[in-house]
C-alpha cells in the first residue's frame, strides 16, 4: 500500500474517533419520541442535502438509499444520528462561527468514510473521504 494511502486511512480513522467521540458513557442521551417533533428542520435539510451530494457525486460507494436512513435510537446531546444497516450519519448543529453544520457518514466494516459540512447557503463541502 502506498504511504499516502496509509496516512489517509489513519487520518480518517482519527477523524472518526474525534468526531464521534471515544470518551466514556457520561454523555447525555437525548430521548427520541418522534422524528418530526425532536429533529430540527435544519438537521433534516442537512441530512437530505448531504445524502444527495454523496450519492450523486459517487464520493462513497454503497451508501444506502435515502428512505433506508432512520433516526438512530442512540442519540447524544449536541448531535443527531441516522443509521442504515452498518452505515452511520452524524450531524452536528451549527458549530462554527460561519454557521456550518459538520456531517460524517461512515461504515466501519467497509472502511468507507465521508466527512464535510453544509454551509448556511446549503452548499456541501468535502473535507475528507474514502470510497
């Protein structure tokens, strides 16, 4: 394997650990009682925008169809998680001064990862990916 490929894999795995958290279980769980009433519309819009971008740009292969993504039962304060089989999509509400929303999509069993953000204007920006 090329040295740059190995470095990219290590960098992506490190980003997954940092972005999804590797701390203890002291994180606060957010109860999910109804998708429509607990998920802000900006999160749903970011999810749809990122999914369409990743699917249409072929950034990551094997990403499930839009209708297959369900709100994950395990939710943490400060993030929204969607799951489809082994795939996980994590969306953070606005976390930057610019108003960008960070999004990560990954499947640890297929070593597939996409990371980026959605701007307030609805544009998707890649920060890292592995097909």
